[in-house]
C-alpha cells in the first residue's frame, strides 16, 4: 500500500454506521466482516435460495458490509431498523398511478459510465420515486441490475438533478411541476426534495457489484489518485506490450489498437485465406460478399469457407488446446499526436511470445465456459475457457491491474473501473464494423446480449482505454453519489428484508428468453470467483431446462416476496420489455397471483424515452411500464370478514377506483383510461376473488348493471363521485371525448366490439357484417376458432322482429339519426319498418337471461374438449375454455383444468391471462394437496 493510502487510513477519522461509531471506515469494515465470516459458517445461511456459488474467502474479499455483501445481506434488517419507518395504518397514503408522459434519453454520466445488458435511465426512475415517496422513505429494487433505482433514489435529494427534469424546487424543498390548464402553465406541488434510502438485490454477483459501486459514497479524489497510480505502475512494468517500432525506424510508438483477422481454408484448394486481406475492401468501406481465393482464384463466400485451427500447449491448463486461428493484420499506433498504421512485423510477434512467458507469474481465471443458450458461439470456435476470450497481451494487462487492485484500499472501486472497460472493450468480442457510406471502419465494443465473435476482432490498449475513456466519467459519476445503500447478492424469491417495511418498489426484471444474464456475466464473475446460482434465475433457457412455466413460477415467487416486503396501500412499478404475448401474460398472471392489482399500463420507448398510454392490454410491441398496488389492510380485513359476498365485490371496486388515474392528457387531448373500462374492472375483480379462492358471486351482466347503479359513467369509463368532478373539469377544456380503441383478436373481444358498435348503431346483419369482417385481420389468435357473426349475434344480442313496441335502444338511435323519423311514436309503422331486423344490446335483465343461456351452451361444448382423446386440441374457442375452467375452479375440480390444459397447444394457454391464472392456481392447489 502506498504511503498516501497508509496516511489516508490513519487520518480517515471516526465514522457512523447504522447507529454505531467506529474509529475509521476500515475499522467499520473489519467489524462487519467478522460478523459476516461467522454467518458464512452457518450451513443454513448458505442454503438461502439464490446463494451465489463461491468460497467464503472470495465472498469476504469482495464484500463491504453492512452496506454490501456478495451474498444475501444479513444486515438488511439493521438497515431497515435504522432508516425505515414501521407501517402505520393510521397514517393516510393515497396516490393514483403515475401516468404522465416522460421523456428521458439513454445517456448521462451514470448511464454511460458502466454498460450492462439492460438499463432503465435513472432520470426516468427519479420521476416515479419523487411521485410515490417522501424524503427518507425506503425504496427497493429486487432485480436491481446496475443499481439505477438506487442512483435515482439518491438524486431525489439533489436540487440540480431535479431541476434538470423540468421541475421547480422552492426554498423549503417543495417540488413543483408544470401543468397546462386552458392554455396556461400552472405550477402545482409534485413532491418534496430529499434523498430516499434504497435496498437493492440482484441474483448476479456481477450486477450487484456494479450496483454497490453506484450506491456507495467514497472519497472520489483519493480514488482517482489511486487509480492513476495503479495505471502508471502497471504501465511502467508492462508498457512494452503496447509498443511498436515505427516503419523502417527504431523510434517506438504507442499502440492504440490492433486489428486481428480470422483465417480460413479454401474449399477448392485448401489454401489459407486471411479474411482481412481477401474480404475487406478499404477503398469502398465494406466487407465483400464474394471472395477470390488468392491461391486458386476460385469465387467463394464466407459461408462456404472452412475454418483454420491452431493448436498450442496451454500452460495454465497443462494441456494442448485447439482454437480457431486468428492473426494480427494491422496495428494503429501514435507517435506524439500523430497516428500511423502498419502491418505487424517480427518484433511485434516477439512481443506476444514474451507475453506468454511473463503471464505465467500472474493469476487469472481459467474457468470452463458452461454450456448455455448463448455460449455455443465461442465454444464452436474452441474458446472453452475464460482466458481464451482475451489475447495474451490484454490478459496479462488485466491480471496485473487486478493484482494491484486487490492490494488497494479502494479495491472495490478500482475493480469496478476495470470492469467498466473489460467485457465491452478488452475481449476479442470487440470488433471492426463498416457503416454504410463510411470509408473508414469503426471500432466498437462487444455486441450486447450475445457472446459473438466477429471475423475482424479488435485488440485495444486497455491502459489508455481506462485512462481516457472510463476514469474521468466514472469519477464524475461517483462524485454524485450521496450515501451508501444496502445491496445484496441473492434471489428475489427469498429476501432478507422485513415484511411491510418498503415504501415503494421499482423493478426491471428478466423477461422470458430476452437475455441470458448468467451466461453473459460469466466472464465478469470469473474474475471475482463468485458465480450466479442459476437455479433461481428467472429466465426461459433450454440448457437449464427452463420453459415459460418455470419462468412464470419464479416470477410469481419473486412478486410474492415483493408483495411481502411492500407496505399495504403502496405501489410497485414494473418495467416490461418483451415482444411475446405469452411472456406479457405470464407477468400479469404472476402479479395477480402474488396479490398485486394492476392499475395502469403505459408504453416506454427507450430510444425516444417517452411513456405513452396504451389501451390494448396485449400489445407488447413496445416496452411497457406496469403500475400495480398492494391493497391496503382494510380491504383484506373486510374481505375476510364478509367471506366474499356481493358487498365484497363493490368494496373491491370502490377501493380499486381510488387507485386508478382520473385523467390522462397527451398533447392537449384526453386519453381513454382503459383500466376504467367496466370490462377491465370486472376482470380485476374476478382475479381478486380467484386469488382468494372464493367464488365470484355475480355474473358479468349483473356486475355491469350494479356498476351503473353505484358509480358514475363518463365516456365509457367508471368513476367515483368525488373523482368525476375533476374529469368533467378537464373534459370541458377539450373538444373531443376520448375514444376507446378496440382490438379484435378472439371471441371475447369480438363480442366486446359488437357490443360497442350496436350500442351506437343498432344494425341489421347486412349493415354490421362488412364492418365486423374488417376487424378480423392478422391479429386473430392462431389457435382460436373464428366464430360466425350470426352465431355471435344470436348468442349475445337481441333482434327486433317487427312485432310489438320498438325497443328504446333502437328508437333512440333512429329518431336521433334519421330526420324523417324524429318525433314518431315507438309503434308507428314507419319506425317499425325501419327498425325491423336490427340487432341491439339488450337491457340488463334480458342480458342476464342471455348470459345464462350462453353459459350453458359453452359448458356443453366444453364437455367435447373433456372427452377429446387425441394428442392436442388444435383449434378451440377461448370462451368455451374460460367457461369450463371457471366452472371447474368453482367446483374445486383442479384435475379437469390441468387435464384440459395439457391437451392445448402451448400458445393457447400461455397467451390468455384468464386461463393461465386458473391453470397456475390449479397446479398450486394440487401440489399443496388441497
């Protein structure tokens, strides 16, 4: 340790930590490390779900307790006790979901300092935290990734950071936001200035390590001095690795980067083809599709070439390895400020030979690359171990840097600095690309989300890269860190956070097969010796034998833990990114099974950074932001007391409506709030009853009738009486009422579309048919049988046959829209003639009779599915399946649900939230022996 840092330790002075005072920060760390070491000796501690794979020594070496542990954090309860506020039901808390448009790009110090496979901009998260919480509140992220939720929570205490978002901060710390009313900007109270405390968790040791560095306060000036010292020391010792002789001269230049090239074998003559020499046209700035063999002049393509291989004795492994052949083909170097390029000469090749000799004295990871969904690419190239991802030169530099870091007081932050450059720029996954229209090739890092090796990899100068590209931006970002949060490495399904202790959750969890985190993090984790416990990894992965059911189960368990630690009545925001409807339904099902109630869904365009409202709940073409709440304890207590009767239905609806946004405005226009659609409210109510294993005490039409009697309807949306005044005030300021968008994709949505259409226009079959057929487009579900329009009309609506009085629904429409019929009595001949054969929506009493008749017919058809003896029911009616599943659930006939589900194509089950919920719960009941 340098004299500077010996003095730093001596002079650091007393520090306060969770209510205790220590002589120095090092003393604090040593105290808690001893406690953690004792904890690690307990076999039960290591059995906690998601406990990472690593030795006690490596876990202790990387940890910085009580704030960060490279395993489940046994000190989180102390952190909560010190900073948190116990849940008190007498303290009022009421928030609608945050539904305003947000525009935040993917840039800034924290975003750029350290890359990761996925990351939500901290500025966007800040808006949510400011809205839902107060200064000093506890915020948690159980899938924290790089810890942007923690960064956002800290910066809620920064006046300048908040004002960058467009808010105004008053002298007393009140935060104001600007809203438009009658064309004028009005400033209203939005939040309060003040840091929020944070609890972060991630299954990946690599992710949790990044997160803790973003959420640990350090002396940045001392860190920067130490980092520069280590870079200089390694450069003095190993700088010759990045030296090259200038052309025809003894003058030495400093290497900026070296381009390597794949070597192939011609399929015609077996001659060696260097890809750089034969396929790259620098004058045109492109890679050629057709390649001419330099030996036999045959026209070949890259796909037709055979790969060349090289064999060598790997001293660390103690055996011969066979690896895809690559050679250096161009060196870019600088003498002073001027850059030059050359082909490697014998002196350059001798440097690599010398590096092979030197590296024997250094430690570096040689872990074997595990089989995985994404590891096939490197393994096919013979890259079977971690150290094969690097050239010997860069492996030597990284080993030396990390050896020095381990001796430093700032080991954790120096390692963080090295990591920020390592995976993206230090491996042979860095590559050369040719952009359209560009004459010069462009250097870029590895391809995010993959383990891809280009035929033109690039070896960069790591020391210069860290010094010039990373040290400054990381120092500047860490200078903004205000305090230390609580960070742990473990599973979101088993948290050490106390129940009902967290005030708000923001999470960006894995989504299906989007990203194979453990495989992509394997290199980073190999350097610290601590690996992801993949048993708890919530992904779809063929290699791990995890399908969508496994993913959903893990997500359900994770959401149950989130539900447990969240205070009643509080909110969780889930950022969702996937293009599969099945994954979207898995998330919704998991949320409902955990006990959360969804109150709002918005679309997130990360590229533009805007959150736009979406009315179509199955649309997953954009990233989505889900706002869900944990119902307050009063609703649960009342439900348990009443036993789930009709009063419980309306109690739930009243409570739920309080959590929904009252007004959504975009570009000066009101938007339809889909969660206030009576059909969506009914679905939420049913899900609530199903989760409580209680029969729903009324039909859909009885529910709709009850809604109109008890609540206020505006523009197809349902409001509480005290909410509608605000909506009416906003409604007067716009010219056009918000319109609900209807997407017809199955029988239920077809009925909904017809209901909306016939409410506005009672029509004959001939009138409705062309309009209806226009809705049956490409969005129709693959395995859903397409019903005949005539059958839908017969089963769900009424037709006036020309006898008796004209129904009021038809009379109202005709007398309003036809001048010659205005003012006529309902039984006038002209009106009867015009009304004959028109279909219309029945009044609630007759609708209930129709619904009972329809339900009976659906259950009768369900019996044909039950009797089906083939392998799979290729085409089915969702409405039949839903009715059958509901009836089986009410009868506690779980085996019927499971048996029918096993006969269905996977898409039929996975892409319908209602079927999926009942199937999952049936499985759970069966497993529990209920």
